[in-house]
C-alpha cells in the first residue's frame, strides 16, 4: 500500500502531490453540516459518536481531501469537569478559574472514561475513512485553554486572562501545567484509539510577545510534545499569529508547524529549518475571490512553500462560514493538479 | 527654549530622557474620565471642544507625560456623512459601503467646515498644554477605516471587509483612495490648527498578509504620508500586529513607526534601519503585574530599544480600562528615571 500523501508530507518525504486539508473543513460552510446542526446542538453533535463521525466524513465525501480531522472542540476535554462549560457555539465557562484554590481543585478522570465518546468517534471513523485519508486527532494548547478558563469566554484581547498571568504567575503556571497533563492524557488516548496524526491548536499564542510566550506558554507545549514522541505519530503545532514566536517554536520536538496567513512560508521555513514540515497558509478571504484571483493566490502559497517536500497545503485559519463550497472544490483540485509529480499511486 | 523630548526623539536627536506617552491615555482607566462619561455620551464628548480638550488634558494633569494626544475617534472624520455612524462606543455603521455605487457617492465637505470642532479642540489645547508637552493629532489609516465602513461594525476577523477586497478589488481600491484623500484633508487641517505631530493608526493592518497589504493597504498610506511631508511635522505610523509587514513599512516616508508588543524593538529596528524612530511597546497586560515585575518588563523594552536616540516609550496597544492609574504613574516615573541623561532641561 502506498503511504498516504499527507503522512509522507508530514515526514518530509516526496509524494504524488502536495496534500491538502482545510481547517474547520467539517463546518458551517457545508449545507449538510447546517442541516444536521438544525436538528442537534453543538454539544450533542460533539458527544454523539455517530454524529461526530458523520460530520467528520461530510467534507471527505464532497472533496478529494488528503486528511480528515476529528469533529470536536478544543474545549472538549474540559467538558463535564464542573466548570459550567457551554458551547454557544464558542466556549463559555460559567465558573472561570480565577483563584488558586479553583485551579488546585481542577481534576479529571482518565480519558477512556471522561471522553470515551471522542475515542469511540475515532475508532468508528477509522473503519469508514479511505486508507489514503488519515485521521488527525487534536487538542487545544494549554495557553489557549487557559485563556478561556480564566477569561470565561472568547474575547478580542483576553485581557483578564493576560492580566492574571502577570498578577498571579505561580497560579497561572500551575494551571498551565495541569492543562499540559490533561492534554497528554487526552492526545495519547486519541493515538491509542487510532488517530494517525496529532495537532495542537494554539489559537491565542499570538496574544503573547516572545518573552511572555517563552515564560508562560512554551513549557507546557514542550511537555506535551515530548510526551507524545512515544506515540510515533506526526506532531503538528499551530501557533496562530505566531510570526514573532517562531524562533522559539523552531526548538520544539515536532514534525509539522502550522503557519497562519500573515507569514509567507518561505520566511517560516527559513526560521524553522529543513527538519520541519510546514502546513498552511492561504488567507481564507482568498476563497471569496473570482477563480482566477483565487488560483493566483494559491500559486503564491505554493511558490512560497518551495518545490521540496514537507508542505501540507491548508488555509492560514479556519474556513469562513460564508464560503462557497465550490471554491473549496476548486482549491483542492488546483493544488492537486499543480503539484502532481507523475506516477500517481 | 529646550526642544520637547518627544519631538527630539521623533527626530532621533538625543534628549534629557526617553519620552513616554500612552495609547488611550485619555480614557476609561481614569476615574475623572469615567465621571465625565457618566454625564455625556462619547459622541458629545468628541464633538464638544471644551469636553474633548478637558479629556485630553486629564492624563497630563495626573502624570508627567511627554506628549498629549487629541481626544477623538479614528472614525471621527466619517461622522455626519450619512453613513449612519454611531459610537457604542466602538464604531457601528448602519449603512455600510458594500456596493460600488455607495462608494462612488461618498463625499465630504472641507475639514474646516466638516470637523471644525476637532480643529477648535486643537486650537484650544495649544493654549492649555505646557510647552514641553506637544500635541499629537491623529487619524485612522484608510484600510482600518475601510474595515469598519464595509463590515459595518467591529469584528474579530472583519470577514466581510476582507472578502470584499477579494471579490471587488476595484471598488475596494476606489474606497481606499477616497479615504486617503479624506485623511489628507483631515490631517493637514489638524496641522494648520496646531497639532505638533501626526499619527496614523492602522489598527487592522495585521489582518493582511504582506502580499495583500502591499496590494490593498499600502498605496493609500503612502499617499497620505507623502502629502503630509509639506507639514514638516513628525509622521508616526502604527501598523498594529504588523510584524510581517515591516519590510514594506520600512520603505514609507515617515519619521516614527509604532510597534505593537509582539515584536521586540531590536528586531523592529533591524528591519526599519537607523533612519526611523520607534514607538512602543510594553504589553498593556504588564500593568497588572506587581511593581517589581512591571519594572522588569519596562527594563526589557528599554533594553530592546537600545541606548541610542529615537525611542518614544509607549504601550504596544491601548491601555486597558481595568488598569490602576497608580501603575501608570510608576511606569512614567520609571522610564524617566532609568533613561535620565543628566543635564535636565
């Protein structure tokens, strides 16, 4: 059996074409997703393996994507821990962790028990997905989870969460360390259930400058990546808006770094070095352009990525709900055609 | 008369100490500001010269700041143009510009007539401010104004505004060009009224990658900066979250570049070169730290800025409403003491 192109690219091996998948590919831009969401709330969909698997598969049926990603939320492993977590669908935490005592009290059962539905979703998906379409498991990075847990909800600048870092650095470090442990349990369980790559979304890494990132966010990410080495799976880390953090990221033990649209991939590669694959980074706004302009924008990303192996094509951020699915078809087709290296598998 | 330290730093001349002012220094973290706001809505305060001048002066009375900044909003010059602009206090545009016809119809009277209240505020302030405290006039950059005008309100990603760039590039360019003209009129009038430096806030520049920034946002900024050369005033441009755009910014005709907290000033200086002063860039969250940690964070900014002239100390973003004013006093005092070069004026 030929190695799936996605896994080849993660390992910086050449493949028949550059693989492509899309952040939030299982989501609201798809009418079939919206139809399901009319019948079920977000939390029910996330916690019901049949529904979560169905949603994961929807984009795979529509487009020749090169990877699937588990349908879940970055806050999923914090559900059911007494924090008053709700999905609106953005996460809201009714009892935010704003005291040392509350942070000390945070506890969680083993993943098999606590998020059994996620693991069941993964096991079910492995039987449904084509062999050429690996399944990506994922989790939120500790700092990103921390932001929601301390702020209590999504926010432009997460002022309370950032203020807490500075006002109570020891309590903040305790919480970030606990979130690293929880995430290790969670991702290792996903690996055992059958995930074929593990991605860590640090959606709010870009709220920190390099000094504070090194001090507060990085140690927890490093701990997770080191612990996951034992799984043997590709480790993908996405430090969103992290252009100024990349020198730090370059020293982490990982296989792939996701890059948002702000940083051209050639510059990311120059900082990360040849030992790391890159994933990204078309601006999701380009999907609103006429086809010729969209294709020109795709070309620029491919050019910045360079001709060598080790590029997973993706957007530089999650796809927007208002996107026309026909544009996604165009995108996937264009990347495949332009990067085809003959000798198809 | 000694040259004010703020103007010396803008011109990269050495001065008695590093000047410091604070983005949004006239704002909600001050109890005296909140007291006035209880009596008047934001728009009334902005449009009433006595109130706008009073608010501008509040932080100057409290702290030995080295510059004052006009109290106004980046959307001020768009008020009264039939767009249904409201301040909540964030700007909301009830009739967003989403068609070419609406963009073509956008027109404005001469600044003296249209924003006479701003010019009167500036004239009044010049008589009230100490000679050592220059007054900064300001405007929003065309792309940032464009974001609100097309999106209709503040937004995390300004998806509609960005989609419009790609879907209707010619109409978007027309709007950006008109906003450049409007901004030239507005800032030239501020200069004639007595502003002593001119700052352009590009709050949403960081929504664009370098290619799109060069294509859509940069030409309008360049036009304004070129036109303002005739004023002879220092031109300050703040491309918020613009770490990956700085190579482009380095080629603009200007005296000072504002840097947000994500990019260490040493790296900004390396890209911008010795011919430009930098302004910034303490993370506003550091003002929530205990004094010793706050002072350590200030030291890091001073160290990154380097010993040479051409640094205006500031935050890397507007001060947060929850900030304790005593921390601002500490900040100003610490910067002054640590950078004092003897021979006080």
